[in-house]
């Protein structure tokens, strides 16, 4: 299910929408002072954030303030939710908050018979203790200060003689109103106009001038800090919530009880991507059953997980964009439907322009080169870094809003490196862990980042950090050495869904589509386009191989399945240009009408087709300059073993999986050109018996836990972390 639909995080009024059906309508009608404006900042921030994320909940203010005063509050207080409608002046004024205009016809009915403020003041001038609220803007009402002992029968009679009504609240405020006016009367008229049924309303108040709202028979919530008179006079019943909470916290409790918003979760997973991808007008699942998205999906599936978890992710969209906000923010609405998943998702909309600066700019042009130990490629643009800061700040708010007290927060990767420093000071009750699916650079390389100090400070707020390899964990520990309370670390290599891969391999092995041409050998690489994967190095190594070993001409083909990344990363575009030129030159130089040395597949293939290629390949070639775990190498070994085929794995020493398969694979160093050529030559000249033993040894090394078990292990490790320097012999 999706517990956080998509809406703008903006300071403008909510855009007008098609009138909802009665079943879909949900309307929160709330007083301001003592109600929406009351409570601690955390509850107010969470309420603001969740209402922004739920466009299905229409917000109506019902206040004793004037319209002018309400606008001042909205301009000054960023924690106030944005209303769609405003009932002001204790129910004498009703305003369309989008258009900024009064509903004249409705107000005419509410103010019928109003004698005017001057006549009211004149008629009541002689009453003891009655003081007009000078300096307070008032429309369609006349408001006074009045001690409770002076609320006499004569005063009430004088108001009645004027043809007016009155309210008295908080032991101080005496409001004279048109006889038809009042918060409840104004709401009744507004609901009739918009077709809202009473059952779709939740009213919230704390004082006696809110009493008429509760007389409508709607759902209600009485603040824990309400004046005793209101609590005593609101009729009892199951529709009225009376939580022992103040202000925004009480409203949140009622919204949760009604199921309009989800309750905070004990586990919040923060990842910059959702488990499904919105593309071509529909939600699409990941191609492979392996990787972080399928792993988290299976681990957090409520049918198999006893954790109360929600997945917080970004959703890039410019659909149904609202008008330019009064306060500039990067977020916008999204009109795409909820994704078809059983997971609890909390999606944070991010405008495409902001995403470009955040992901294509800061993540890929600034941080990624450091992670893959290519600091000379670091490009820092302050505008992109500002986007990175904004998205991380929004994620911090987003996670805060969905995290229960004492929750476990599991972040993923460098994309959210600033979240710990923003979230932990605000939420010291939560435990924050992060898992790095990428390499982690040496301290010297990390310090080459222009924002290294800011990032390092944020990372010190972690409770736990996880890595695929001990080398990466060591780099992290050395970076944070000397800090007062360094995070604990754990090494947890991610494996593949072995059963799913083996089953697919056995199924596809029954066909002949994977069979290579007789007398030829297929060398295969499956990787996204990234300079860190060293694709150009491969082509140069092949050119050298064909030059030195002419017997391989016409008998070896290299197939590179290389889906392109998101457009917009200049370094990747440069790599693509260099790669395609190198392939064209090699094929032109050595190719023939019946043989092309390189078969370049620059697109994503369905996983069954990937398995066909694994089964067809004699050699799988991984040449990463720096890498995370590299799951494709594991998939290749699993497929070869399951289908009874012999396959050779040529594996970069710099891939994370080399720490686990290195004793069985043919290791190569892509930083040394002749080593690439020599190791590939060795793989192509191995005897059948050598190949069989090689495959068997590799298969025996596939001992990493199943992905879902891996995830559950980490979900236990994070809350168990203690912010202390561990002993040397501990699993740090």
C-alpha cells in the first residue's frame, strides 16, 4: 500500500481540484490558536509534512482571527499547513484560499441582519468590564475583552435585542456575531456548497467558540489542552476523539485513528529510489531479481516481515505542477497513480530540475568520482550542491514524519549522506544506520571533496555504518578516527537470490537460444555505462589481444550489454562517446562480413535474456576500477553451475566480490593494461578440465546469505549498535 500520496511541499494554498466523490472526500477543519498552532514543534512539523503529502485531505481553517491575521500567520510560520479554505472572524467570513477571494454569496447569508460594528459598540458601550479589541481587524463581527464575572444576563439580552448572537471563550473573549454566523454555521454552508458529507469532516478545537463545529455530528477531536467548558459541553460519542495530547499531536492522533494517515513506523528505510520505476505511463519493476531494490522489497514485504516498516523514497515528477510557490522550494505534485505494491511507501516528490542538480550534478559529478577513487574527475558546482542539501533536508523531514519514537532508520548510500547530521539532533531517540552499496574511498581521497568537512560531520551522527568489504569499512573508520563517538561498523556482503537465478538458468538451458556458434568463444560483460566499469579499457585490451594473438580473430566475440545511465551526467556522456568510437574503430579494423569482434548492446534486457547470455558466455569479464559487490559476477557463476556449463570468471581485483570469490576467479587489474590482456588470454586458453574445476570452485564460494536474510540481519544490527568505540576483536 502507499501511505503517503504525492503532493507539493510548498507555501502556496492548495490548488483547486475536481470536486471529490463523497467516498473520497476527507476534510480537516481546524481552529488555529490553541489547536493547530499549539503543541511541540516536532508534532507541528510532522502534521505539516503529512498534510502536504496527502492532497486527499482538504484543510480548512476555522478561526476567530481575521483573514488578514491568518495571512500573516501563514507568511511567518513555516510549520502551518496550507489551507484550501478559510473560515475567519468566528464564522462571519469565508475565503477561497487559492483565489484569495471572499465567498460573497455565502457571507451574505451568514451576515444577514448584521447591524454593523458601530451600532453594536454604541449599544453595548455602558456595560461594565466590556473593552473593545482595538487594533484587531474585524469583519462581520464585533469583538471585546470581558472578564467572566461581567458576562451578565443583561449583556446577553442586549445582544439579542440587536438581533445578534454571541460566543464567549477562554474566560476572556466575547464576540458579537450576526445571528446566522458562527464557525459551525459557516462550515455547514461551505460543506453544502462543496458537497462534503458530514461523515467526511474532522473538526478540531480547544475553546468554546469551537463548540458549534462539534454540534454538526462530524468526527471531532478535542485538544488535551482545551478549556474545560468545551470538553464538558461536546457531546460524548465514538466520533469524538479526546487524546491526552495538545495541539498538532492531538490532530495527528485523530487522523491516525481514522486511517487518514498512517501511524509512524518502527522501521524507516531511506533510499533515493522507490522499488518500482514510473516510466511510459506505468509502474515498472526492476529487470533483475537481485540488487538493492528487489532485496529490500522482499525483506520488507509485510507477508514475510514482522517489522512495521515504511520505505521513504524520492519520486521525480513535474506532473500537475501547481503555480509558482511564494516560498521557493524544489518540490511539486505528481499525478501518477499509486504503485501496485504491498509495501508501505512514503514517496517524496522532487521536481526534475532539482533532481538534475542533486543526482546528475552533486551525486554523480561531485561525490561519485571520489567513491570510485577518481578524484581528478570531481566537479563541484555550488548550485548543484544546494540542490543536494535541499533534497537531503527534505528527506530528513520526510523520515522524521514517518518515524515512530525509538525507530530504526536504515539509510542507503552516499545520496543521503547529509541526513544523519540533520535528523539526529532533532530526533536523538532514533537509531540511524547506513549501508554503502558502493566502495568507500580512502580518507585522503574523501578529503579531496570540496564539502568533505560538512559530510564528515554528518556521518559522525550515525549509529552504525555497513559495507560489503573490510577494506571499505576500514576506510570509513580511518576517516572518522578521533571523533568523540564514532559509529559502529559491520561488514555484510550482499549476495544474490540463488534459488531464483538457478531456477531461471535451468529453465532457459532447455532451449538452444544460448548456444554459441561452433568453434567460437563468447566473452560477456553485463554492466551499466560508467567509466568506473572501465569499458574503454576492455576494448583497448581486445585490440591488443587480436594484434598479439591472431588465432583469436574470427574465433572470439565480446558482447557488451551496457544499458545507458540517466541522461545528464557529462562524465558518462564522455565515456559513451569514447566507448562507441573505440568499438567502431575495432570492428572496422578487425571485422569481416561474417564476424564482428564486438557486439554492443546499449539497452536493458529482460532478466531471462540476460540469463541466456550468461549461459552462452565462455568468459565473464569484470574490469571495474572500483566497485561495490558486483552481483552480475555472482549471477554468471550461479547460472553456469546450475546449467552444468563451464564458465570462466575474469574478475577485477577492485570489485567487492573479489574479497569472496578471489581465490577461485581469475583476478585482473584494469589499471595495468597488459594484465587485462594476459588474464583474458589465460581464460580463453584454459582446457575443458581446467574450466570445469574453475566453475566448481567458484560455485562453492557462493555462500553469502540470501538477500532477504541479509537485510533482516542488518535491521537487527542497527538498533543493537551502541555509539561507542568497539573493542578490536569485535565485529565492528
